[in-house]
C-alpha cells in the first residue's frame, strides 16, 4: 500500500493530530499511515485499538519555532521532521507528507531534502479559503513561502495553483486573479505590472487584477500573490472571521430575545460556523517539490489532520506531481521558443 507520512513534532496539539491520523487510517484503508514523533506519546494516545494500516516511527527530537530552519535541518537528524522527510524520500511507495511543525523548517526541509521539480524557480505555498458560494474554495498562492518574488516566479505560482485546483476539486478551467491595489491593468507596482503581462499572454484563464475585498466572493478559483502580501491576506481573513464569529456569539447571548432567536437559528448558525472553520479544509500544499508536502496549522486538530491527509490522497490520485512536471517542461519549451 502507498504510504502517507505524518510528522506530529513541533505542533501545538500532537494528541489531536494523532487522533486525526487514526481516524484517517480507519477511513482510508487503501493507504498506510506512518506517524512520526514521540513513540510513548503516540502509543498512549492511540491505546490498544491500533489500525492495521498505521505504523509508528519514533523520533526523539523536535524542531521548534525558535530554531533556525536550515541549521536545525542539519543539526537535528533525529527530529520528527527530518525523520519524516527521510522516510518520504527513501520509500518509493511514500506519496506525501503532512507536518504541523515549524513552517520555516517544513518549507526548508522540503526544498533542500525533497528537492524542487525541474524547472520550478520557487515552490509555492497554496492555502485554501471558503467563499460566499456554497461548497467553493479559493486558493491563495503564495501565502508565505516567498516574501520576495520575481514576475516569472508568480507566473509559475499561477500554473501550479491552476493544477492544484484541478487535482483537488476537479475545476476544469480555474479562474485566476492577480492580487493588486486596483482592478485596472495599470494598477500596482512594477512587479505586479510585469506579472500581469506574463499572465495575460499565457494560456491560463487569467481575468486580470483583483482587490483583496473580492477574495471571498467566489468569483475566483486562484489568487496569485507574492508571499508577503498573500500571508497578510490569509491572516487578515482568518482574524476577521474569528472576530465576526466572536461578536456574533456575544450578540446572541446579549438578551433573552437574542437567545430565543439564536435557538431558532441554531441549525443555520452551526452551518455557518462549520463553513468558517479553516480546520475543515486542511493545510497548505507546498507545490513545486518532488513529492506532495502539506503544511498544516500548528494548532491542527483531528479535523484538519484528516482533511490534510485526504487532500494528499486526492492530489496523488489525480497525478499532480506528474502534471506539474509536464507544466514546467512546457513552460521551458515555450520560453526557449520565444528566445529563438
């Protein structure tokens, strides 16, 4: 059976991640789950009911957020992340990795140890957000892997995110927008203008610049951005969602009439809460490396861990790595033809 590797080291709630892995193992019986971390903690959390398709790999060390990523990757060979990446690289039947550890370490480890796909300038971190359209998500790429990006990097982000939405959700022709300060073609800094020109002449379904206020409208499948702006966007949306839900709860408890109204709307409010819960969509895919890597939230719980594993399965079964390789090869050929 194909293996999915799960690194539980360095996250906020390792016990919850472990439960998520167990739940995934019971549902996705055609895959073997390899959970890497403190063996004692893993066994005590799982108990006696260990699924047959779950393997425990002990790792006695952890890379923390206080560690320098590159140095930690080299100096902590027994850390859960380095062990997990080692299993991913060494096993031909290992198809993907989920980690809730240090973002910098995960991205650095994936880039240095797993390696970039040929032709990829920079791997991209692609995150998902809910939209106003029921059942539809939007992908933001990049959401933090590359703070400084050249126009050609952003062009590749769009190509890889396009393939990601096709593989994960079956979107036939993803609608792509470029995050900017205005919808007009001439708006933005020089990098944005140059990126706009590249996207406009590509075969992608690029519809032009878009503003941050329209990210959640459902009009777009992919939002292309540099890692700095994308990260600010993602965290702003998450923070706003938390504030709105908190204020909504406060309002519902403010009076007897409000409580009665909330009780009558209980089903609808529960549905809204589920839709706004980022855990339900899994972690961010790190696209452009030779195997599937998903960086899930440090605060991942059972739901987000299982969702991240399911996303890996969908990406693998829809051949996303092969598609990105083909896409990069096609891009290189097109660039070479232009130069002649």
